């Protein structure tokens, strides 16, 4: 009598990742950490210089 094989349904097929899930995985992967951090710092700097808080850097 042949041996019965039990198939794990989750191992064979996975649900396709959505755009949000794939983007989150890409942004949080360790190999992209430096790029994501640089873009975030650039965004904070642009926001700061475009706001009224940048006037504190001007000499009196």
C-alpha cells in the first residue's frame, strides 16, 4: 500500500501580496535601510526649511 502524503496548503500557494504589503516589506528590509533613512532625513530638512521655523537660523 503506498504511503499517503499530507499536503500543507499554506506551503504550496501563498496569497498574492498587495501593493501596500509589498511596499512595506521593501521599505523595512535591512538592505534598504540607508536609502530609506536618507530620504526621510531629506524630507524632514525640506519641511523644516519651508516652514517658519527656518527663520531661527537667520542672524539677528
